[in-house]
C-alpha cells in the first residue's frame, strides 16, 4: 500500500509531524510512505529510513516566476503524484494549498482535519475522511498523529519526538568545525536567537546577559546559530557581550545544522525550528515561549524544559504588540540561566 503525507511547511511543523512516520511503520512495516514538502525543508527528510521518497514543491519560487509558471509547475507535481497511484493521503497541513494536492491525488482514501480543526475551510472539500482531534490531542504532534491513527489504528505508542536521522557526511563536517573551535572535548551549548515572528523573540540584551553569564560562571563558550542577515548581526552583538568567548556558527546546510544540534549537549531558543529539530535528534532543550503556547508547541519529555512569558495575555498568537518589550522581559535571565545549569547537570 502506498501512502502520501502532505505536510509542506513550516520547518518546526514538519519536525512536529515526524512521529507519524514511526506510527505508520509500526502499524504496517510494508507501507510505502512518501512525503510532499516545500523544497527548502526537503533536506530534513532526505534519506529518512522510514520514507521511500520526498516530493518537493517550491510554491513561493513558482509564484515569483508568475502565475503561468506556478500553474505549470504545480500541474507537473500533480501528474507525478497521480502516476504514483497512492492508496491513502494524510493531509496534515489542513489549508487550501494542501487540499488541492490531496483532492487531485486520485487516492480513494483521503484523511484530513474536520471542521473546527482545519486551518482553511476549502480543505474540507478535499478529504473524504475527516478527523476531529480530541481534547487529549492538544499538542501539535498529537494533532497529526490523530489523523495517522484514524487511517491506521493498529500502530504502537511512540517517543514524543522524531526520529530524525543525521547524515554521516554532515556529522563529520560538524566534528571538524567543533575541533577547530576547540569544543571537541567541551560541553556544546547552542543558543539560537532567531524565530520567524518578532513577537517570539527573547530580548537581545537578555541573550547577551545569558551568554556572558554562561561564559563567566560556567566556563561555557556558547555556539551561536543564525539563519538570516538580521540574525547574524544579532549574534555578533551577543558574541561581543561575552568578550568573544562565543562561537558564531557559519551558516551551512540544513543537514549540517541537524548534525550540530545532534552533537550539542543542550540547545536554547524560542519556539523555532532548530529547537524542535534538537528534540527530534534527542538533544535536551530549554525553550522560551511568549505568544505561542508551550503546552501545544514545546518539546516534550524529561530532558526538555520550557519557560513561558508571565503576562496574563500570553499566549496571544499576535505578531505585533504594544507590550512586546514587557512580554520579552517577563522571562527573566536568571530563570533561563538556572534552567540551563540544571539541564546540563541533569543530562
């Protein structure tokens, strides 16, 4: 039987859906499982032992080239999907775009979210098996698993994240770079400043103080990761605060980032893809939540600590807010520092 998972974005959401693969494999090891995903996130799934193949789309790139190109490229992907002859499609995205690929896939069994759980209502037209996650499926991973369980009810209980394989070549590259930094025999603590929403960010001066204290009080030289020019400038500011006793990680491939996070002893960051990747490869995390809900999005398990803003309006899901600075400051540096120290001592 051939199964197509439709979960195209974003990075953290794709990672959150990974346990679906283990569930499907436990339900029927003979399943041939493919995954439809945006091209930028496809390396995350490359060579995954539970996947037969990924099918990459580039909707943003197609739109930049004009409507005609977008239609032509989209139709090419749809033809490929139909040629595969999928028996089951699991639409874990729940929006109009994913619904289009789901509906036109030709699969006889098309599972997706029911009314009230779907992101965009046109998606309801694409599926013929609609799943309403129960109250126990509040976490984003459990929402995806609810669909997998409806389609294949005989799976077994799983770890709360992953699994996510690490490419051997990327692992070797990271090991060389850490040796060059002099961190091959020292604890590796990754601090990831950036997120997709400004209202998810912890204050830059708080990051500076945390990095400085880790260096001065724990003799830790943090590794600072970044994903854009704005974030690169921010981590340069953080590095300056700890007298350059931090290491700014050179931006490499997604596979190298996965390998770094797998090698790390601890990863600290907001509600962002790299933190969720760290959890999926088994690395302990300390995560900071402001406008999003830790009980819905945070890594789960004994090795993970999540800290939330203390304002009465949090989590609010707002992308702009007049209380932004107050919200960021409500997660105290000392609170994060103590969580980091505890996590390192415990694990």
